[in-house]
């Protein structure tokens, strides 16, 4: 009923919705009446079905959420059924997918090529939410402390300035200006990791910054193409010959990559293997 209602609300008419769903307009109308009876109030202002009541607008929002969740669940079931040994869903911050996961995945697949891996890169808050909502079996987050989120540290590295080798920042650094102040020499590209650096110069630049990117690959591409400089972990610089990583001595900052899972749910055997591999 929710799927039918959503289709009618989005199409704006019974006939268009019926055509999309492969049913007759009368069948669609009957199902909508049943839904309104179940809910206890009207969902449309008129019989033309082209204007929602306030309740109808709320039901449409909830219908979209429920239908999207249903689609995700059925797709996950199908993917799991297609896999010979199970499925592992991993949500990780972008820097982890670039620097940490490639080697871990390669090593894991040597021993378990029959397991299906689904990896998504999102920010720390989204990783935590996905793990809590059972949308991910394992999460990898960034944190400035080593005791947060009841997880286990898998990597600790320094944060520093990432700039092009031929940039004004690089020249100033070579001449001895080796502090966070050099960031003022170029446009700055912010990202969520910047908040870990407590240097006053960085906090001031963040307030004035009008360009932000959350994906490590995008950040490196922007710096590589001369758009500006950013702050990233040292591990992100493994394969960047045109860029420099500069670590000021004042107000040093470190970030931790922490693996997490839902403590109230037991991991599958294959997920536990990947957890141990991490």
C-alpha cells in the first residue's frame, strides 16, 4: 500500500500511477481507500490525487523511507544469496579506503575469495550511524582521541599540510617558514580532519575557508591541480610524487583510525576474519 501511495503521490494521478505499476486505476483507487481507512484520515485533498493533505505529506516521507529500506534489504538478501560464503559490509572514512583497505582487502581475498565485500566511504558520523543501524558489519572511523567509540586502534599517523611541490607553501617551507602560518599563502581546502588540528592559525583559516571536500581522492586531486592546499594524514601521501607532506613542529596533531562494530550484535564468522585481518 505504501508503494502504491508513493507512486500516486509522485505521479499526481491515478492513471499515470496505474500505468507505472501495471494495474488498473480502479485497483489503485481501492488500495488507496484501504490505506486511508487503516490510517484513519484523508491523504489527498481532492479525488484527482494531485494535492496531498498535511498528513499525506508526512505519509509520503515515511513511505519513501520505508520503501527505500525495503529495497536495500531485498537487494542485500539477493547479494548474500549469490555469494558462496557470505557478505561483509564495511563502512570506512575516505582516508582509510585509500590508504589502509587496499592491502587488507588484497590479503583477505587471497584466503577468502568466495566472500563478497561491500565497501562504502563516508564520514565518521555516517560510519557510526551505519554500524548502529545494522547497515554495516564493520566500521572504520577517524578520531583525535585513542579511547573513543569503544573500538580498537588500527593506525595512528600525524596530520600535516599537503601542498604541491611547486607551490608558494613549498617555497616558504624551504626558506625556513615551517609552521601552520604557511597555509595563508594559498587557498585552503578544508575537510573533516582539519578540526583535529588545534593550532590557532588553522582554526582562523577554517572560519574563512569557502571550499570543502570530504573525499581523500578528491582532496589530493584538487591539490595536484593547483587549486590549493589541505591537511591530511601522512599515510595519504604514499603514491603522490608531485605533492609534499609538511609537518609543522608547533601544535602537532595525530589522528587514529579505529575499527568499530555493534557490541550488541554478533559478527558472522567471515566478518570476524576480516576484523582480525584489520
